[in-house]
């Protein structure tokens, strides 16, 4: 039995499918375990809640080594332990494609949930956590390289700022989501749900030396990774004013009347992640 102090829970569910969300020749069982937990724990944090419990469905080929499943579970448990959440159940089945389905529950601790639907014109947009690292790691791996190690690790194992979700809720965030599909695309979800326009300024986004180096090596503008790359699971939120933004967050834009997302005053032409795009 899973209890919440005020009788309410928030729930999120996610899938990882081999060949779409991970590759076993790129990621270990431990990497997949961390990623499976992290992307669901980040969804709970993005609603301003504290993760409490998770359920896992594992469908796998009959020849999957038992040690892979054990290592996956150990890493999954360890990531959950970072926020005090526990694995409470699930199911297993055979499948020709290795698939992980996770459902996560969270406790609001008496607060109202932070949704995507309450941003208001005049709000500021703020970000916490890193952007672009997972996308850069994917680009490096796709070119057949295995370094720089720090960039590769960021793709294999995201490090969401879990604690900052509840902090944002306490500070009055009006909307929030984690950046799983790309900053522009995920802000688009907030803009659509709130019926507002969101503008961001690239000058406020930090492109560190590591991403600059990788961008030069691959002949890619690293800002593209920050704007469209997913799976870092940073958190982006709107707040009533700059004064209400918590210290670990950076203001990157504002909310206005209108629709859609503008980057430096113009629509951004490149998409983020889409599970059905070929």
C-alpha cells in the first residue's frame, strides 16, 4: 500500500524501447536502469511533488541474460533511493523487443500540483539543470566515437535536478515540465496548455566549453542541442516574477499573450524529439 499524507498522488508513466530509447551496445544494464528511473522521477518532480513509489513492467527477449536484469534492477533501485522512492511492484513478460514500462507516484505534501496549464502573460520563464549534453552524447555515439567520456555519460545516465521541482512549487511556479523532448518543444506544451506565447533568449542559455568543443569537432552549432535536445531532464517553469525564481534557477525568457514559442523573437525551425518521427 502506498499512502500520501493529504490523500492525493500525482502519477506519471513512461516507456523505454530498445532501438528507440536505448541501445545495449551503447548502454549497460546499469545505464538503462538509471535512465528508466530518472525520466520518471523527473516527471514527478516537474509537478512539484516528491517521488514515493514506482512500478516496473519488463518485457524482454527469452535469451536476455539474467545478470542484465539484476544489474538493471540494482541501478534502478539506487537511483530511486536518491529521492527516497522505492520500487513496489511490476510485471515481467517475454517479448522480441526489450521494453521497460515505468509508472511513478508522488506525494504533493499538501501543495497544489504544478501543471502546464497556468502560465500567465507577464510571468518569467526559468530553467534549472543542464541542457544539450544528452543530445551531444547521442551525436558523438552516432558518429562511432566513445569520447569525451563526460558527454557520453550524460547521454547514458541523466542527472535531473529532482529537488528543484518541489522548491519551485513552494516558490509559486505557475507551470512546469521536465525537458525530455527538447526545450522549444516542451515549452510549446506549456504554451499550448496555458494559451500563451513563450519567448526565450539564447543569450541567457549557457553553452559550456565541453559542448563547444564537441560542436566544433562535429561541425554542429551546440545551441541546437540546447534548444532541441531531450533526455537531460532539466526542469523549466514559469514564475510570477523574477523575484520569485529560486536561486538554482536561471531566467531565460518571459510569457506574453499569443501562442507558440519564439527564440530570439522568431519561430525556431528545428523540431525536438518525436517518438513517431522516422
